[in-house]
């Protein structure tokens, strides 16, 4: 068997492994219902899984979203999870970069994330000030609202982010 990590599109049959993954990675916060919803929305969400020796060890979702002007294609990164024993091995970064490559081919211009600036900063994310999240976020999370441009665009997007139904729950954006 190969020791290599393979990134592939997530399948419905991965749901039991995803439940285990998200329960371990976010034992205080239940993100699994969001993952299920994103996995069922194949038109709006790109779901990728990291697999090693046949076992699912990581997952990431990117959801299409919009701001103004509408012709700028945006995606929201999240959630992302890696089993604890595989963390700090570059698997999360590998899933993110694989997602970027797929999204570039789909014409996505910019990726947004609400996450740890120390983690996402090493990938190239910077604080986002032109596009507002769909709900108010706590002041202490201001630096956590970040973005990265993956393809060029002529007019910078701005305004409030319009998200799919899965992300239209305020509790996903607050403490």
C-alpha cells in the first residue's frame, strides 16, 4: 500500500467517515450537518477528501457565493478538517491548494474564509475589508475574515457576501 495522501472528490458513501472526522476535529462544535448539506449541493459546493491507505483522513468544502459585481466568481472555504494524528503534516494545505487549482479552472476569482489568520496567512490569505460576511461577526474575529485572489479580475468585488442556503445560519458566523 502507498503511504501517499490522495485528494479526491468526496462521495456520498464517505458520510460515515466524515461524521467520525468532524466529531473528532470539532468535538465542541457540530459542523457535520453543514457538511451533509454541502455534500448534497453538488452545483454550489466543491467537496474534496484526503485519503491515505484507503482511509478518509481529511475533508474540505468550497461553496460558490457572490458579492457585487455579480460577474466576479467567489468561493467560501470551509469547513476543513483533518484527523488529529495527521495534522501539521501539510494535508490541510494540500487540500486547499488542490481546491484552488480546480476552482481556477472553473473561473473562480477569489476565495474567502473565516478562520485562523496564522494558519491561513501562511497560504497567502489576508484580511478582507471590501466584502462583508453575510452576518456580523464578533469584533475579535475581524482579522479572521480573510481572502485570497486566485485569478485576476478587473473590478474589485465589494458589499455583503451572498451565500447559499447552507451558510444562511447566523450561528455559523458567531460565537
